[in-house]
C-alpha cells in the first residue's frame, strides 16, 4: 500500500509502540491505585502529560486526556455552553469545520443556543471582518479550526482569538490536524481551548486530549460531560487509558523533536506530487496555497468522479473530501462552502503525506493517476 491518507489517520510509529508495550503487558496497574505498580502507571501518565504540554506550551495541569478529538470537542463546546449560559447563548463557528464541531453546534441549537456558521472565501480562508461582524455581546464562544482536514488551509487563529477576547468571548480551536505537525503555542496564540487526537500524530487510536486555559488572562470554567470517579480533576471520569496516554506522550515528543526536518522533507514531496498532478490538463488546487499545511494537497480533476479515481488507484490510499464522515455519500461540505458545485466537489481528491512517505510513493502515484484520469476521460468521450 502507498499511503497518502495521513489526514485520516497515521501509522503508529514503531518507537511509540515500543514505549506503550510495557503498559500493554506487565505494567497493567490502574494509574489511580496507591500500590507501587499503580504509582508507576501514574508516573508514566505524568511524563506523557509533560510531553504533550511541552509540545503545546501549556501547563501539564491544563490538559485533560480523552478518547480523541471528537470527545474533546464535545466536552469543550457542551461544557462551556452549559457553564456560560447565564452570560449568553451565542456561538460563532465556520461552515468548513469538522462535523464533530458542526454537529455539536447543531445539537446545541436544538437546546436554545444560537449558532452563526461563518462562510469562507473561495480559497477556504476566513475574512477577519466577517468574524468581527458576527461576534455579539452575548457570544460566549468562537470556534475556528487551526488546519482544515480536507484542504490543509491554515486559519489566522491568533487574530481571531484577539477578536473573540476583545468581545469577552472564549476562543477554541480544533487543532486535530495541526498538533505535532506545525509549531503551536497556546500562550502565543491566545487560545483558551484546543483539541487533538493521538492517531493523527503517529500515536495510537482511541486517545487524545483537550487543553483548557487555567492561567491568566482567563480561567475557563467548564462543566464535565462524563461523571464518575473524578479522574482528570473531575473533568473526565473513567479509568485512564495508560498505554494510550503513554503512546500519545511519546508521539508528541517525537513530533517535537522531528518537526523541523519533517516539515522540509514532506513539503518537498508534497510540492513534487502537486506539480506532477497539476501537469495533467484540467486540474486545480483547492484552498489557499500559501496558507496551507505542508503535507496536504486537494486537487480537482475535471470530468473525473473521485470514487472512480480511488477505485482506479488500486494500491494507493487517497481520499475524497467526505472520508472523515463515516460512509458519507454527500459531497464535501468544505468544498461546497468554498464555492464548488456538486459535480466539482465529487471530482476532487485529497492527498495527505506523512512521516513514512517516500519519493517512490509520490512518483508511482503521479504516473498512475495520470493513466487513471486519461482512462476515465476517454470513457466520457
Ligand atoms: C479537524 C478534525 N477534527 C476532529 C476530528 C475527529 O477526530 P477523532 O475521530 O480522532 O475523534 C478529525 C478527524 O478526522 C479532524 O480531522
């Protein structure tokens, strides 16, 4: 398999598995137990918390481990909505957010909250004036993703956070596609809540987390979603997933150490692939090419159905926009929000590169795709 679908999930790094192994075998004690075995598990979780905190520039105590980004998003939006309801019931988000954010917002709309779904420009970027106009005195939360999973477009979250704060609202960012791939410092960016998933950064599936600001200039108040044994300072009850958390910590540490050189290497491969694909007539890139994560390219192939292209690309894993939504047959809501029509949205492929991609992978993909596109277009004649 040639794997160019790293925004869907990444391969577990063997060094991460190695760090997890003891906690999947002999070191199985509960991190909440007071005997020496429990203390060892607790210490391992503590180290992982420090490793993630270092990657994000936060305090270890500002992290809540969850089962992944979806849970973290649910906890943050619902928790903040409940907690700040007496101040206001208005939330601002964007049409191109992941469905985890959009669906939670729709759920809250059914419970008396009002949500503004901001449009994006044709290149996928938000216009800051549009954001400013949407924020009202009763806005409690502004939620804008750091990096779009389908196009790689990077939003100006620092400026958006400033706009939110100027109006007294909190700022949250779904950073699932950004954490571990680009430098992110919650202090510098002024983020109040941030979510991520282990499996997007070469860690295991089923683990992720939420950063919640406790430090100045504001302490976020939030109600819990899961009640029980009071784990994670009462914010997420349930026995800790020690092997998963250890893996997440190790994955975060490896990303921190290798980010600089990975960025250069992967960007060069992505650019090579993109140039090769754009040499095929009737193609164009979706999303702002300058404000874009270095691993992603989303390309429209005129007159070619994306499912047919995926079938033709046997042995190569790429995706069409809707891949993140289980078994969806709808056109990508992200591409539609960027102004593509349905036929165009069904003619796009997302290529997302990662740590284990090689030049050979790229070359094979380029030449095979040229053949597939040629074949599909010849059928249409
Ligand atoms: C931007 C973004 N947010 C949230 C999620 C949800 O992550 P998970 O399925 O790991 O909970 C994804 C995963 O596809 C994503 O790309």
